C-alpha cells in the first residue's frame, strides 16, 4: 500500500514512505513525523509507523513519512541521535517533504497538514511554526516542546506565534513526557498566540497509548476515540 522515495536534503538521501488512497484525487496531503522508539533504525522496521500511514491513507490522505534520522547511520545508538537531533535539520527535512507532496499530481497542494506521535509530536509543532504551507497540525503526546535541541535554537513553544494553522493536541493524563502540566503550558502558549486549538486529554492513558504494538501502553478505547477525533479534525480543515 506504500512505496519508497528518496528525497535530497542538503545532499543527503532521505528515505520517505508514501501512502496513497484509492482514486486519482486530488487528495489532501499529510506529512507524518515518525515517533522514536524503533523508527530511528528505519521506517519499515516500525509497525506503528506503517499503521499510521495506512490509517490516514484509508481516510483519504496522501501521506509522506520522511526518515528524520537519515543524518546518522541507521545502526547508530539511539542516545546519540536523541542528543544530536537538530531543529534546523528537521525544518529542512519537513520542507523537502512538503515540497514533494505539493509536486504530486494526486495532491491538493493547498490542503496539506502535518501530524506526529511521540518524538514526532514535537516535530509536528515545529513544522507548523516553520512552514505556512501546513493547514493543520496534530501533536500526539509530543514531549520536549519546551526544550531547545542540539543546534541551540529557540524552543518550539516560544515560536507559537509563528503557527498559522489550527492545532489539535492529544495527550494521556498519566503521561510524564509531556506531563499534564506541560500540556497546560502548550495550550496556554497557543492561546496567548491566538492560534486556534483543541486539546483532548485521556484519563487512564499514558505515553504511547495509541500504539497497539505496545500492549503495556496501548489503551484501545482512548486510542480509537483519539483516532476518530484526529481524522474529523483533518477532514474539517483539509477536505
């Protein structure tokens, strides 16, 4: 249901998975920012990454999932990647992925969003800050939005005024990364910046509660409710 593309980012090949819905389109598009636990070793090694792409494609979206860890060898230790992750590199990656979608005949170039889970949730916030071409953003339990990364740039939360699209947040109240207090700060930053937003917080759910491949974290009822809300949000803004 998906194919691989290799996109040039500053002279480096960025593996990107492309998921397409049925029919010729044009369809709305999504850039999907991967989560961290397994996908840092390669997109196709992570069942959750595939599941997310398939879900959104089934809902009618052309999805591009860029491999944001292409700056390192795939077998590099995750701690090295985590500590060396740079927002300037990530913005470059997202710009290339967005441009790729814009150039597809099957994509409605005026209706493209960005979504992400876990590590990708922070990336989705950053993407909304850095590219006015995104018409919607969904942050699913993204941590470290209040932190600067290795390039010592501005923490994404302080860039909220640059966001020009509505934002949805999906969080578990048992999570500590981000904690409920962090989520309060996210919401306050968006409100102060005048960014339209809706946050959904789930009792009995912690970090990664939408990942069915992690039984210890997965919460079916909360997850399915969140998926329905995510797709409804995107449909309202992008279709």
